[in-house]
C-alpha cells in the first residue's frame, strides 16, 4: 500500500535564515571533535535538522552538507548508538541519490556501514514519487532540486513544492514510500490563490414615475366618456318639445309641446370638455402604462441574468 503522510503546509523561512542555518551546520562540524561527544552529537544533529527546513537551491547536495551527515554517523558509532547511526546513514543515502558521500575519509567502520546500508536499501526496492502541478513548478526532495517524477529508494522524504508564479508559496510534504514499485502522487495547490474578482451587477434603472395615479387617469377617461354621452343627449334634445320630445311642427300647439329645449350651448360645451378630458386622460394612461411596462421588462431581464 502506498503511504502519503498528511500534508503540512509551511512557508520557507527567509534567505538570511538559510545562511544562518548553513553557518550553524559548519560550526557544528568544526566542533565535532569536542571531548564531550554527547554535546557534539546533539549540536550536529540539531544543525542538520535545521538545515532540512529549507528547500534545496541546487541540483546537488553541497559536499559540506554530505560531510556533516557522515560526521554525524561517525559520532553515533563513537558513542555506540548503532540504531541512530543506521538511521542517519539511511537518510544520508536517500539524500545523496547518486552522489558519493566522503565516507572513506572517516574510517573503515563508517565505510562498511555505508556499503551495507546501501545494499540493503537497494535490495528493498524503489518507488516513484510524482508531483502534479498546474503549470511549471519548482521541486525539492531532501534539500536538492528534483524533477516532477523521481524514482526513489524506499523510506521517508522531505518534499518542497512551489508554483512558477512570482507570488507562489512553498508547500512542505513529508512522504513515506513503503511499497516497492509503488507510485505516490502529490498534487500542488497554491497556498496563495489569486483573489476572486467581484463582477459588479448591472445598474438597475429607477422605476418610471407616472404622470398621475392610474386610478385618476382611468377616472378622468370615464368622466370624459360620461360628459360626451350627456352632451350628445343634450344636443339630440335641442329644439324639441319638452312634453313630446319631438321637434314641433306648424300644427303643434304650445299646450301640446310645452317648453322647447335650448341645449345647444350646454351640449356643445359638454362634448368639448368630455372629449378633451377623454383624450388627455387616455393619452396619459397609455404613456404611463407603456413606461411602466418597459421598466418591468428591464427588471425581469436583469433578474434573469442574475439567476443565470
């Protein structure tokens, strides 16, 4: 079964901290001959651990770093901590990956442990570590620049990944390869994705104002119609007898006719006022209804675009 330990998201420390870590590592190597071997071991192990907190900036591990790791193995052997010496040697071999550390410089015991552990790790097999990035990305495996797909000895690796964008951040993953010929995949996700750009909503025009309330316009039109009807009735009665509602003839007597209607002026006036009121109210009602209808249409269109 392939094992990928939980991802730990970090940001690489500043460059000045990297330089400080390198200086502390060299100082620990220089002091490795201290008579107090336990203190020398603790100082060198701490300096190496601090150095691993930075992604590699070269394609090869510097010789000074390989030497520091060999010295740590020798110190563990000197204090007879075989388990720690083996663990440190395994990490050295996985980190060197094709480079030959200066083991022969530090005695037969160190050399024999290196050759034995290298044979054991190679016999255990290898696995593939794949890095999937959206576009180009920088990759560091055990403090050295690496390709997206690497065939590695089984064991634990320190993996840094960074996108190609100038503002992209580093992410750190601790990966354990345990299955021979297995494949473990890391998918890089930028810890600083660009902020989403808010798209302003299209302006909504203010609702159209009516010239008069709708009820007033309808009432005006109805009143105009009523005045037209009354005016027409008055004109139809003009000159007719009040009793017979017919026009008098030469034979019609005053008693039979009664009064004669004189409604020309009133009828014409009512027709004029009623017609004008009907026309004005009708026009205002028509214009207002069209304007309001268009405004509603625009609002519906905007609402539909939001829903879409």
